[in-house]
């Protein structure tokens, strides 16, 4: 059921105050919205770390508003005292369209309804009243996250523009990544990135299994790089100390862009089902992802040849991960070409460094 936009919205608010992986899964939706409303001003309302996305995706997002949190939404401890001023400011902007992309809508619809937009859109739950059948879609409880969002786009009469993820890397990101790696691994068969952390402890594969995989790949001649946020330095340090081989521990040493540039240089990523797995997907870097529960049904990359997702039901051993890792390393040249979409090209020549936000480590991303 397409919404007859007349006139087309001049100003659109997109509410998705979530973490890195969630935001990357929304890129196909952003791409479709921009193509459908090329003249609109599109504003992302999200968590503080996501301000960088305005810089990273200038073709899709025009501006950013920081969300102070809301009671019942777990992604950020709500700054309740800031909520009245926040809603007052958003209402003063007179958005024509506000789209709730923050889950089923059980709580988040109450947030976007206070934006005061001329038209509201998003998801709703079966047990709750549908705010408007022409712009709200019953929340799909199955399927990949990016496809759930694209179903909403189609419901609004917005044609999808491909399902591929993307992440723009600037030349300065690549320079920083090269400096971090230095001469490490130059005489090896290439870099392998091991990411043992995840924002939730229950989503972390046992560290001793990461050690076993990393040592085995090192024995094959690959240089092992450990990545993570500053808060995960204890995890990466434990892996490094337990390994037989030399390893480069970069926990807390990379910005989001530098991390992406580091992955771009890597032959393989081995990680938990967390934000870095979606970053690897966006960059086309082969990965082995150790997942939890039924998460693959929602979060697995579409490209099952390039990205091997192993679900821990009941467990995944190191030998299984190593088998998939070796297969990807041995046959990386045989992988089919990725689906490519018109993307935000490297903006280093077009965006002055002074206009960008200063370098920050990855902790705010809360992988």
C-alpha cells in the first residue's frame, strides 16, 4: 500500500537510536529513501556515537539529532530531565514525515508520535492499535533485519535500491590503519582480524577457542590482529597472552573509520555476532561469525558464501571455525563478485578535515 505523498515531504526524521550493526543494516533503507525523496532534508535521530554517520553518509543523511534516551528503551540510560526540551526542539523543526525504525514500536512509537510530524510511519505490534494503516506496517517477527526495514519502505511506496550494505572509507582512515599496522605482517600471507568481544557477555565465544583459531592461522603464516573497543582491552589482552604466536593488539586504538580500513586490508575476520560482522559485510571482507540462539535468522549477512555464520546450538568448537576459515582463505579468489550499489564515495577530497569530528576510539560504537 503506497502512501500518496502530495506534496513530497521536505523534511524527514528517521528514528533509530541503536548500535553499529543495527545502523549498518539500515543503510539499504536510507539509500531507498534518498532515491525516492532526493530533495528532502533527512535527519537521523540516534545515539551520540551515530553523529559520525552524517559525515560518513552525506548522500543519505543531511543532519543528526542526539536522542537522550527514553524510559523502557535499553540502548541508553534515559536522561529524563532532557526529554521535554528534546521533544520541544524536534517539534519546532516541523518535520513532514517521521519514520520509526526502532523496533516493533511497542515503546518507540510513543517517542516518534511526540515529534509532531505531519505524517508518522513505522512498525506496530499485533496486540497494539495500528496508528495509520497507510503508513504503519505490522512488525515482521521473522526475516533478516535489513529486509524487515525494506518491507516498510515498500509499504510506503518506496522502491528498494538493492540489499547490499556499504561503508565509506576515507583516505585518512587508510593512512591511520597503515601506521597502526606498520611493518607487522608484511612478510606474512596477510592479515587476519580476530574480534573476541561483544557488547553482551552472552554473545562472546569462549576466549580459549579464539586463541586456538588464531594460533592455527598464525601457524599457516597469517599475521593476527586483535581488535576491540578500549573497554574490551582485557579480553584482547587475555587472548594475546594465551597465544603462542606474536600478535598485534589494537583494542581501543582505532576509530570506526580506522577499524574499517584495517578490515579492508585483512584477508579474513573471525568474530562474534556483533557490529564488526556487519562492517565486514559492508566491506566485502570474508568472515566467520560465531552466532547465538536464533540470531542468524535476523542478523546473518545475505552473502552466505563470503560470510559463514555458525550458530551456537548447543556449541561451536574451534575446529569447525577453523575449517570455515581455511576454506575462505583458500578460495577467496573464487568468491562471486559482490552486489554493488551507487554508494557514498570517498569524501576525503570533498569534505575538509576541519569540518569532520575529531578522531575518537570505538568505545561509543558499543559493538
